[in-house]
C-alpha cells in the first residue's frame, strides 16, 4: 500500500509501512526473558524481581490457572491496582489459554455486577484488602462468578509479614474464607510451572483481552482486543520513538504509576517497555510525594503519565529541591496536555515531552507528536505508522472530507478492535463505512497533523478517566426527589474536565445538599464518576422537541470559567 501523505512529516528514520509479526502477546515476554533474564524487571516497594524470576512465577500461575479449568473460552478478571500480582496473573491467564477481562478498582458494585455477567467472567483475581476483596466477594452469589483468587501484599514485599502492618494497617486486610470458592495466590503458584502450552492459530482473530469502555451511549462495552491488536500497538510505539530517543536496552527505569488495568498503562508502558528490557518501578496509585521521591532517588529515565500528574508536579511548591534531570523521556496521554504545563515540565527536566491521542478500541495507539520536533498548538500529533486516519462527514459516514475540513475522525489499522463483545449492533454502528468511528470531531491539516475540536459524544475526560454523563444521570434519577437531571463536563484546572449535575426537583420536595447527593451516590458510582459540583434549578434548558439540552449549560460554565481566569489574571 502506498504511504499516506503525512509520512513526509515523520521524524527521521520512521516509515509509515509497519511489519506486524504473527505472534501471541506472551511472545513479548519470552523474547524479553531470553535477552534480559538477570536484569531487574519489576520493583515494588523496594523489592526487585528479575525477568527470569517473573517468568518463572508466570509459568507457575499458568499451570495454577489450568488446574482451575482456565483454557480457551474461559474469562478471568483482574481487579487490582499495580502490583506484581497483576503482571503475573495477566501473562499466566494468557499462557493458560484463557482470556483476560480488566476491571477498574474504582468500579462501583453495580458496574462490577454488569461487567461480570456481560463478559462471562468465571474467576476474579484480586487482593485481600478491604478496599477490594469485599466488593468482589458479595458477587459470588447472584452472578456467574465461581472463584476468587486472592493475593496478599505480604507475598510481594521485601520484608517479613510481621513488618507489613506498619505499612498496611491490619484493619485494611480483609478476612478471606478458606473454602473451595477461594484460592490463595500463593497456592495458585505452588507448582513446578510445567503448564500445557496454548497454541494461538490466528493472532488476528483470537481475542486476548476484553477492555471495557462506555462508548457513545455510556453503557459499558467490552472492546475485543486480539493478540495482533496488541502486538501492532507495541510495534507502532517502538517504531515511532526508537529512532529518536537514545534508549539503552536493559538500562532504562520506568516509573509505572499509570494503572495497568487501563489500556494506556498496559500496552504503551508495560508491554512496550518490556521489549527494551526496562525495569518497572511500580506504584499502586499516584501520590505526588512518593512519585517525586522516586523520580529523584531512583534515577527514573522514563515517565509516562497523564496531564493531571504533570500539573501536580510542576505546581509542587518545593519542586526545585528535587533533581529530575535523569528523566529523558516523558509521554502524556488520556487528555489534552496544557501548553504551560508541558513548558514547565520540560524546563524542570531539561528534556522534551511527547503526547498523543488514542482509544481503548485502538489498543490505544492513535497519534503522537514528534519528539523534539515542531509543535502545533492544539494538535495531538500525526497518525502512527500503519494507521489510516480519515475525516468523514458527521451525517454521512461514507463521505470522506478533505484537508482542514471538520468532521468525525475515523481510524483503520491492525491495532483497531475487531468489535464489541456480544454487541453486533454497536459494532456495526462503530464500523459504518468500513472505518472505526471515534466519536471525536476534528480535522487534519496539510502536514497530516490531527486537531480534535469537539466530541460527538458527551463523554467527559476527567483526569485521564472516561466519565459518561448518562451513568451519573441514571444514578441521580434514582433519588426520590429528582424530576429532571442532566450532567455536563465543566472546565477544571486540575482534571481538565469534571462532572457537574444540574437538577430539577419534583414539586414540593425539599432541596438537598451536595454532600447529601454524594452520600446517596456513593454505592452507585465510582470515585472517578462522582460529580464535583451540583446546581438545583427551577427549570432545565430543553430543545424545541422537549429533550433536555446540555449546550446552554456547557456555554454558561465555560463563560464562568473564562471570567474567573480573567479576574485571577488582573
């Protein structure tokens, strides 16, 4: 296929043509182990694991999962933050022949229940923490869930269990029953690691991972990501950054603070960085002081993040007390990166940043800016190698528009999902005209740079998380005093956007406070979905046909935000 016109804008040494080898995801691991066996792979709270050691644990997990009946057609969920357990279970499930289903630790009970049933998850892997285990345990009854595999932090920390409790208080450890529906992680891997290899006959067809996304409707849908989708994404990132950056195989240290249950952290960080033998310094969550301490003391060289992380760092009062000069490669994704934040971070570290755009459905490769290259304000970069990006008419998916014409951004390539799990109608709609429709409205300039100007869907990008107004609205509608409700994304200096609820009460009902609303929503929404503001009105704006209209509210909030910034600057 002839290279598209935007190849002319690629950095030196990068070509559009992409060779995607037909191999399963775990081949990336096996190849890394063959090259970097004695090198450190994972570091968690001071304990280091070599590539060889992790590989051995993965093989043991694969055999353990097979003993639980995991094989082709069996779906196993991962409900945990970043710990070595995640990496071991992820590869162990795939090597056993099963399929991984990623769950967010932020998921509320309702969403967990839905995803378990929709994805047909039979086994869930989690940790024995009160913040996690009870949320899964209550679903052993009333759902198809059959077993829970529970890991413990005491298994992966560099000191005896007796010293665990100063770090993790005893009240935070959940009591896990000893019965046939529960399996300890330590028991899962208590074997010789001689599992039965699973042959992947067609990497383009065999689904390795179900990654949930709300799509355009807010109803969670499982994007079916194949082995080939993930391998292609890793190839795209490698081909883009390798010629430009002086990364040294087996010597880089990555701060792994992005969650691996998110496709950005999984594909763009864990799997991509594994191919160069990098060490992953893992953090369960983003905590500013802990991140800065590690960037400084552990001489981190690669730091992938989201804009809210970079904003927190550059605005840290004593940031000048820390030496971040070893950080030579930083990438931002999940939401647009403000220019002022990028400039400040580059000044602090002395190195350029790159940012990009992608989606769960694209595994998540999409666009990237050029490292050290020209910056076009408002652009999320160029299409990555192997991708075709087109702009189509919003009302006619078959009409491809020209340069600088605004329409819906569509994408085609070997990294694009084969569709949504058990949702043929949603899949057909997403691939109308033979291209995947992103739901984002934008344009491509004469150099091939993509500019996103609006969202066709109402999704809110809050701190790198996708927040869907419909989920919040449906939960608020359950309040007995609510007659009408609409939720919009409002400007937020820290998160980029946050959710604000506008409510009309039923006649005669007493207004409630915002704290009372949050208490009502606590068991219905994840923390990332919780509105940050509420306003009760006598009436809400509507369209001519009587539908609730968000447009006026969005404009009002933007005007308020702009006015407050002007006042602050004066």
